[in-house]
């Protein structure tokens, strides 16, 4: 066996405890279930991420964009839909708000966090300025529209079918525009690079097998993982909402966070931010838009209700999204913006009271408005990313007059 096969096999073994607990139906204490199912979800997410990266060699770019955008949120997406379908409205937004804030918080704050590492580590890193490619204006534009629309549900205290149609429509627009963007994705790294280098037939067999195996593992263990989080919270006396908000997203987003960190450490900061932005777009559009439909089809009746705490958490997530957009709208991340995000993002872990959440959300919102006002000359670029017809016409016209 080669080195990458050993690594792949060792990773796949991480799913065994969770599968054994799930398939045998044994009476296992909730804390042990949390560890077993958590390990299964994390390792399955890595397998999916590697398979999707390797699949870029064989599949058209538009299909890859659609697959990666969905796979990126699959584990937490299943948990979120499960709670909505079973009518547990008080937990529906926990995982979604935690995942979306984690992705955007790390996206903007990661350079500042790296700067705080011990000095003996930093010379090994090639961290440079975070400069996004112009194509990432699409993610910023879609994220901004989704966040602004989500303000409606925050004010009304409910998620409706109209919200579902708009948000899922934005997701469809994102996939359509992303598949039409020029340029290729980043080069695969690690196990994905080894898979991509295989002969075509062998590579396809590996990719199909990994996707099938990881998908089955996630379908079997994602929902029990969420239930184990709730049970463990009840045992240790920690708010189940807070555990769902952070434990599940941290576990399910590990592959994206690792990839983003590796890219940043190798001086590819723009690609690092792009990975996290794409995941956040999927959370704010597809995931949020699906919840009222799952609630309506399942145990709920009418719009999905958002209680006081859920509305504040939504407000904080929306404010974080708008600040992230403001920080990146110029396509270059400043040291001041990354330091502000790291400070405020860290405070939410230390100060979990509802009033504190509201104050943090208000601070993020004020800062976002201030930065967007200062960078208003860059806002038309976001609009053109959504409707780039004029620039397309110009390129075609320029091409038609070439000798």
C-alpha cells in the first residue's frame, strides 16, 4: 500500500466506532455516543472532501461546483433538517447559526489568529496578505443578499415558504453564476492530489467508492450525533442549544477549516478565504431555505417559529455575515478588520448571555455599515458579479474587432 492509501485507510477506521454503536443498537452512554458519532462524522467529511477535490479532474466545472457546494454542508444539513422535520423548532437554528458564524469568523479572523502563534512557529509559515480573486465577488454578493433577506425572518420571528423560495433561488443563482465563471479551481492537495494522479478508471472507482461510503456513514450517524450532543448537554449541565451551536459545526466543518489553514500557511490566502466563503453561502441559502419546508412537511404546521433567543442568534449571524462582506468587499483583507473579527468572534464564546449576543450583533452591524460606507466604490462590483451581462458584451465586442 502507498502512503496515501495508508492515510485513507486510517481515516476510514475513524468511522468504525460510530457505525458499531449505530448498527448494533447497544445502550451506550451519551458521552461515548458523542465521541463515537463525532469521530464518524468528522472522518466521513474528510473522505467526502477528498473525493470531491479529486473529482474535478473528470467532471465538468459546473457539476463540481454544485457537488462541492452541497457536500460542504451535508453533515450539518442533515442535522438541521432533522430538527426542523421533527418539529423541534427551538433547536433548528442552533447548528446553522454556529456553522455560518464559524466559517465567516475563521475566514476573516484566521490571519490575526496566526499572528498570535509563538514566534518560533511563524517563520515556518508563508502567510501573506489575503487577496481574493475577482470571481469571489459572486460569493460576497449572494451572501449579502441572503443576509439582508434573513433580516425579514429575524424581525417577524418566523421562517416561511416565501423565505424558502427566495433563499433556495439565491442558491440556484449562485450555482449558475459560479459554473459560468472563468478559471479552474485550486490544485488538489494531499490525498486528493494522489487520487487525481491515478489513471482515469482507477481514480473514478476510488472517488465513487469514497463518496458512497462517506455518504452512508453520514446518513447513519449525523442525526444520532445531534441527539448525543443534546443528551450529553443534559448530563453535564451545559445548555443543549450552545452545544448544538458549536460542537456539531466544529466537527462537521473540520475538513474546510483544515484545508483553509493549510492554504493560508502556504501563502494562498485568497484560496483559503474562498473555501470558507463558499461553505457560508451554502449555509445562508440552501440550508436556511430548506428549514421551513422540512418543518412544514414534518411535524410542524405553518411557518417555522423563531423564539426570542433564536431571533437574537439569527441577528448575530446576519451581522457577522455583513461585517465579513464589508471586510472583503475590496478583495483585500486589512489587519484591522481581521483583528476586530478575532476579538468580537472570541467574545461570543466567553459571553453567552442573550443580552451580550445582542450587543455583539449591534457592534458587528455598526462596523459593517461604517466599512461598507467607506468602501462604497466597490459595491457596484458585487452587482456586476450577479448580472455580468455588460462586461460579457464588452468582451465579445472586443473579440469581434480583433484582426
